[in-house]
C-alpha cells in the first residue's frame, strides 16, 4: 500500500503540522466547527467576548472571553456578522497575524465587516485579508453543513487546492 492509503486506513499518522482554529462568537455554527475541527486534529478555541452570550458551547469545550494568542498556525472564523463587537474583534484578530481570517455571511449581501474595520482605521490591505464568504460552495443551509463547508474550504486552502471536484 502507498503512504496515502496507509493514512486513509488509519495505519499511518497524518501529520498536518500545528493547526489552530479559533471560532469567534458562541453560535450553532461554532458548536459544530469546534467539534469537527477537533476531530480533524486542530487545536480549537472558542472566543466569546460577552460572557452572557456563552449559551451554545459543546460539552468538553470552554469559551474564552479574551482572544487567544494568534500566529501563523491559526485560522479564525467569525460565526456571526451581526454582532456589535465585529469590528474590534476582527481588528484584534488581524493584529495577531493569523494565517487566515474569515467571516460567515450570505455572499449576496455586503459584508458589514468592511465598514466596521474602516471605521476603526484598519488599513485596506488588512481589510482585504478577511475572507467572505468562507468555505466551499456546497449549498450549506444548516449549522453542521456550514461548519463542514467552512472546514473543507480551510483544508483546501491549507493544502493549496481549489476545493470541489476539479483536480
């Protein structure tokens, strides 16, 4: 068997390197992001700046009210684009220089993060680092589907692949 087959059959470890996923804001989508990402080997964290809103955290996970340290191993996914803290949270995340930052949202509507970051004086080059929409276009409608599409898109990006069925 090839090395790839050994990995697929669980007889050889797949070593993707250090990967961190920070889900921002407790939400039904972040619940699934955390669970699925942990199964994929990510170090995971939930950042919820408002302790009163920590209502949807899966068992075995905790929410931090302070943004964890970010570095080039980190992917940050903001799961609610309607929150008033959106601008400050994204600005702080960008300052941590993570590998990837994205905001969930309907691609048919303008992203509120742009105006929020501009209002905070964030340079256009940094604003352009924020991905929206995120994930693969698989027609996701439910929180687990959105989490799955998001993680599939992150894996494709990390592996320098376009995603989808084009090889």
